[in-house]
């Protein structure tokens, strides 16, 4: 399980996806994909922040409230918090890839996909 920001950051960067930058929005370190917030740790609570639409977020929180929760600051956004020490790499990997792909400009993504092997980090099966 991933327990802190340095481990999550290393895990996310270890996916080998291009166009990832380290930025400091609001004075806190975060990773951006294609210029958009992608992977970060909440400065308000000891938890990772992942994208999740409201319906999915509710399902995750109901299914596993020990792992998934919401701070009022994030309530109006399509985000869910994952407690430190509860971040399963098997859950995080496909989610990060999905969110990286969603942030990519469509034409750029088509061109990049054309150069990837089926097992590549951004592959549709990954």
C-alpha cells in the first residue's frame, strides 16, 4: 500500500507516461499531466486526491469508508480522497493512466497511441 506523497509521486512517475511535470500550485507539490492537475496529496488532510465523478465517489465511499472519504473543501469537485496507507497500487495504476489519457489532447493521444506497443504504459489494456 502507498502511504505517503513521496511514494505516490514515485509510483506515478514510474508509470513512464510522457508530458508529466512537477508543479507547485497553491504552494504544494503536485504532478500535472498535459498541464492539468493529475496526481497530488491534499494539504488539508493526510490523503491522496484522485479524480472521481460524484456517482463513483459515492460508491467508493459507501463500499470502503475506511479507504475513501471526502473533505468539505473537495465536495464540489469530481474528486475523492484516499487515506494514507490505504492506496492500493493495483487500483491506483489504471486510474492514473485513465486520468492521464483524459487530460491529453485527443490528436496528440492518437499519435502517441500509434507508437505504443500493446503492453506500453499508455496502452488501452494498461
